[in-house]
C-alpha cells in the first residue's frame, strides 16, 4: 500500500506491505539506519524513534499507523543537541549500537519536562545496553538534570 | 613477555649492543613486515602495514582489530599518535585487507591447547608460526598487549623518517627536530612542516635500526584518555554496523534454523502465500532455510509460508547433560589433573575440618545487541563479504571454502560490531550469507538473524558441574584443595567449527583457567577437568572458562571462610600471604567498599579472580533477601592490569564486564529440552537495564605489573561476588546460577 511518512521534516511516499513495521521502512526504504533492530518485540529500545514527542519502538508499530505524523529519528539530531553533547562529554558509547535509542528516549523525557530529575530519567530509560554503559549514561543524565536546574 | 619485545632483545643481542632503556630496536618482524604495503589511494604513502600518511597530511591507521565496544581502534590510534607526534583527534581508520601481517600473535599462542613456556626456543618457534598460520583475531583480551610494542614501534619508526626527510630539506640535523600535531618541528629555527609535505620523501627512506621512545612523562594521549574517535558517530547514528551496510540492489534474507541441535532440513514446501510481492526465493542450507526478498520483514513473513520438515537432531535435555557431567566426575581416572598434588590422600586424612560442595552453572547466550548478520555478493567468481566479525581471515577462508573459491577471490570488509563478546569469532552467519548470495549471483544479499534465532542458535558458554573439596588444619590454614569440574570445551568447539585442522583431543588447559594456578596458599592442591562433549554447541563467551571457574572457586573459598569461622575478606587476605599483588587488589576493593560495615538490610560479597594476565577484585552490595526482593545496590571493582593506556576506557570495560556478569548471575540461563533451546528473546533471557544496574566504583591498582587484558576481566569476579552477598543475606549458600529465575 502507498503511504506518506513525514520523517525529520521531509515527506516520503512509500509503497510498503500493509503491516510492515516502521523500523524496516526507515531502514530499508529511507536508508535511515540510525534506528536499530534489536529484538523485534519492543523489549530493548534500540529501534526507538520519536513521534509527536512520544517514544515509539518502531519495530512494533506498522508504518501505516503513523502515516502523516511527525516522526523524528536520530538522524534529525546532529550532535549539537544537549543530550548528545552530554553523551559525548561523558563518553557513553561502547559498541554504540543501542545509544541512538537511549539518546532519543532521554530527549523525549526532557522535551516534556525540562526539569526532569535524574531519577525520572533513569525510570524512563528502559532501553537495554549489553555493553553495560549504564554508569556513563547515569553520568550523562545527571549532567543534563543538573544543567536544567541551574538554568531554571 | 611478548613476541615483539623478545625479538627486540634478540636483535639487540645479535647486534652486540644492549637495549637502550626507554628506547627501541626495530624488530626483525617489523623489518620483514615493512615490505607489505596496505592499499594506497593517490598521494598516500605507507609507513609500515599499519600506517598511511597522505599528501594532505591525513594520518590513517589500518584498523586491523574489531571495534566491538572495547575502544580498540581509539587505543591503537593513541599509541601510534603518541610516538608519531600525530594529531590524534584528526586521525582516521581504514579497514585493511586480510593479510598475515595483521595476525594476532598473542591471542593465537594463548589459544593453543598446549601451554607454551614464556621463554625459549619453543616459544619463539610457536610465535613465528602464529604469524604465518595464526588468526587475525580480536579476542582473548589481547589486542592492546599485541599492539603495544608493534604500534609503538610503528609510530616511532615513522616519526624518525619524517624527521629525517624534513631535516634534509631544511639542512639541519634530524636529531634537532621533533614532531607534534602532525608536523615536524625544528625548535632552534622555529620551522614547521606538515607530515603531508614530507610524506613522499620520508616513505622512501630506510627505517632506522634503533630509536628512542618518548618519555612517558611527556605523553599527551596515553594515560590521559582523550575522547574516543568512534564516539560521535555512535551518538548521532552515523556509525555503520554490519546490519547498516547498504549497497545498490541490496536484497535481504531471513533464516530459520532447525530447532533441534544437529537436525537437518528434510523437505521444504512453499505454501500458497509464499510468493508474496518482493519474495525472490528460498535457499536450503542443510540445517536451515533462508528466504530472500526485497525487504527483511517480507522475507521473515515469507518464512512462515514455508512448510519446513526437519529430521534427526538431538533429543538431549539439561538433566541428561548434567548426568553425563556427574558420571564423568564419578568415573576414576576420567578427569585430567592439570594441577596434581603429591600427597593428596595424606593431606585429606590429616585435615582437622573438611568441607565439600557441588556447583552448577547453566549454558549462557551472548545476546549481542546487534543480532548476527552479514552481507555478501558473488560476482563472476569474486566474493565480497561485509560483516562485523572478530576474525577476518577466518571469514575469508570459511566463506571461500563454502563457495568453492580460492581464498584470494574473497574480500572481507569488517564493519563496526554491535557487540562481540566472543560470538562474532564464530562465523556461521558469514558463511550462510555467502552461500545465500551464491544462489543469487551479482546480487548483494544481507542475511539478518531474528533475535529468536540469535538466542536459540548461539554457541553457548558451556553449562558445567563442579565438585570442590578442601580441608583445614587446626590453625585455620588450608591443608588441601581439590577441585574437579566437567563441561564441554569452548576452545575445542570453536576449533571444530572454524579451524578444524587445530581441533584435537589434548587436555584443554584453558578449561581450568581461574581454577588452576590460584594465588591462594591452599596446601596440597589438585585441579581436575573432565571434558564432556554434548550436542549443544559451545564457544567463546566473554571471559570463557574463567566465567564458570571463577564462580566455583570464589564461592567455595567463601564457604571455606565460613567453615574456618573467618571473615571472607580476611580469610582470602591471609591466603594471599605469598601473592602481594593479588592481596593489594583485594585490599583495595575491600577498602573502597567499606568492607565490614553494612548498613541495615544491606549485604556485601567479595571475590577475586585473575584472568587474561590481570587481577580483579569486586565487591557487590545487595539489599532485599530474606526480607524482600533482591536488588543489586552498588559494586566496587579494583583491578591491576599493568600499564593502563586509556584509564577511562579501562574503567568503562571493567564496569561493562561486571554488568555482563551480573546479568548472567542474576537471570542468565539457557535451558535445553529435547535438543531445543528454551529461551528466545529478552523477555525470557533477561539482562540488566539501567534501573537494575548498580553504580560501580572502579580503582586501578598500579604496581608495575606486566600489561594484562582488560575487555573480559571484569566478568568473572562479578558472579561469585553477587552469589556470596546473597549467601550472606539468606544464610543459604548459592551453589547454582542463575540466582533468580527470569
């Protein structure tokens, strides 16, 4: 079926099977490979994208369900975003495969509530990292939480 | 002592001159390898197989090791940049072709089924052979050790010829020049010249026989942990993993393996719905069927529209496997003694107190975040393979064989790895992609395993059974220590699958790593291992046999402390009276953790495991049992890995290893029933998430030790440290993992 997707501000017409998940449309049709396949059941968060400010695990939603809605992938962010800056400053990634998902999940929390606390961020970041970069992620979100409070 | 260093010494000896302290002599090996040229772009010049400098001043490192999270490429760049005087942040990497010069000598020698002496003619011979017939492998926590002398010499040698070329242009003495920021500088005159400007001249010069290494006090990068070069791309999504390879006309393949180990495809029938739009066909791989389509999701859907019958296969279950382990340990003479006590029976009868325990651990999957995948294209008798892998020369050789090609007809492109942990040293997925591509000539095909296939078709950390027995003298010292274990051999499994010419029935000394050679004063000690081959494939799982043996030995020494009525830290400390380096590491972990002072409801456990040439002690603090649910609150890691070239990354690796081990100890378990793996995804193969993961404090203990490995050493002590904390909390000894059912 022909659907229209709005990804990172650009509109794309794609002809896809009825129930093809958004993840595979992004990766195969649009060559946006920042969203990763990790589990296919919405358990790991490697495929995280933002749709209208909400965190969506793109492996578990059909592309047609989100046609027309504003989709943002990691490619929308160019490392000047505060979350990415914190991630680079704290040297978070190891293998890095899961990190775009973490960055987007943290971004969504802070967009909704710029004063989100470290604990709120920890609770919201349910993604998995097999390299165990969690201490560095905590350092990055602590840096973000503290800078938000300072700015307030 | 590493290979290169010995040749430095040998060369120095032959030249009739001693080794200059803090200096280097160009190794025989280096000289021989200088003849090899990496592929060069126009206006690029080679400075050894590892380094290229462009006329534009670009400094390119041939990144012949797999970047799987451990930061190996950044480390290699730092080492070269330091000696070369290159501008490290501007350095780039290129994936080199498969070539002997890039083989990992240290890993190859350590992986042999025999223990090669540290010194002597046998060692030298084996190491020379390793370079010819070894593996270009990233594994065994060896990359830094293998690279340290080689790449340091590459940087220093290249620096000297760059200086010489610039000095000639300027008409000054090369000795008055230095390098910094990818420029040659002549301080007396203030002249500077970019590397690019003199690269052509310098590349034509003979490398000097000897040169000085920079004084570590002047290091700009080493020991300073500058930002990793691979980090920005991993934060903005531009990093390219195997699964991200995109080629014109790319097709995708999904795969279903026989669910039972050893089963074969008997028949494949297409149901009515199979030939959906985009489906291009199916390939019978013998033990699996792959479907090729214009989308991976379409291919995966089409797999459901195949009626695949499998035949044969194992019916084995965990109970039978453990019964086989028990039988092997019951049978006199079946186990091989790697450490043999001279007077074990006497010591056993003389001990005033005796203690015995039986331990068991399950199979474990790797569960890399990036499921197994590879891309291949066969065009007119030439095969190209793109994938994350830990052994490119094996990718080349195995894929060539599978497609009936000569090895020189195969090109391997190694991408970033979304986790390796030993899994990507086994190359089934690359071979499958090549065979599928062979069925669709000239078409690039990307094979991606679903997570379910990834979990159920792994090469697992073996399950194992161990029986430990020890005795105490009246004064509390250990009279004897008798350790026996039975499990399959990961090294043998790996060899059979990937390097069958190396598979053998010699006693596998790696099976007793972290079981034999313990640093404790244990009196009469005997350590035995019985290899039991089971139908479940086993392979290298981060820290390999250290992962189960560390658990057995460190839980048992903890139990023994209880029998002796001693504090587990103090008991270990006393047993380390002749192992001061280990004792210092143990003491550091205890001190950091505030050992001996537990807050109400909190309990700590401690463990010490030396592996890969490094020493690590960990303390894990939990809350919960017996009153409430178990929670890992905090952990402390002290390690001596010798010189830490990138301390921040060493700390990150230690945390990484601890989290990997804690996930396994808490929840990790692959169950086998009727030849089938019972787990399939992260819902039933649970791993620690951010909210579950304890903050981990790390300290590096620097005491002049030889350089050891880092990538795996955090894993082994984490499991017994957690188990010992739980034992303390509940009053019931943990003797089997995982501690909680998923």
